[in-house]
């Protein structure tokens, strides 16, 4: 576990211990295997953040989009090109 995940698990630990367990359906598909640490971290992530970032819970993949405020990048201006813009306006 990364140090950041450990901090999140410790921060959520007391809150999660006092609340009934609920399945973080915005992070994991129904029936997916998830350990206690993953469940604790998932409980801290807001559904709206994951949706805006491009999270696919069924495939467990983050599909980042160029216009995301935190994870975005300058995309190539050529129509249909998914590449990152390098110099000027094109890739």
C-alpha cells in the first residue's frame, strides 16, 4: 500500500468502523473482489469526481479526457486526433 493510501485508510478507519458496511458501487462493480483497504479508500472518493475523470467501474480503467480540470492536457487541434499537442496547435 502506498503512503497516501495508508493515510486515507487510517483517516477513514474510525468512520468506517462506526458505520454499517456499504458497497462502494461507484468504484467497484457488483460482486468484484475488494479488500478492506480498497473499500476504505473507495469510500472516500466522490462519485462525481470519478464520473468527471472518466472512471469505468466495470472495466476498472480510468479514461482520462483532455478537458478535465486536474488530469487534462492540451489536445491536438486536428479533427479526430486523440494525441497530445506538442508544439504549436498540432501533435
